[in-house]
C-alpha cells in the first residue's frame, strides 16, 4: 500500500514553492503555518476565479 505524499496537488506545490522563495528565518513555526494556509487559500481562490 502506498502512503500519502506531499504535495498532493498543484495548489500545495505552488504554495510550498512560494514560501521557499521567502525569507522565513525570523518567522516562528506558527507564523510559517499561517503563511502556508493563507497562501493555499489565495492560490485556491485564484484558481477558482480562473475557472469561471
């Protein structure tokens, strides 16, 4: 049985690529988590807008 892999989809991959390009050295793990979730939402919303 195969396990889950990350990223599971293009939105997750794009969010991770975006965050990798930012300077996160002064961010806490909680801030990075918040940035990742916000980035996922922004990319998903943009993607949905493109489909309309």
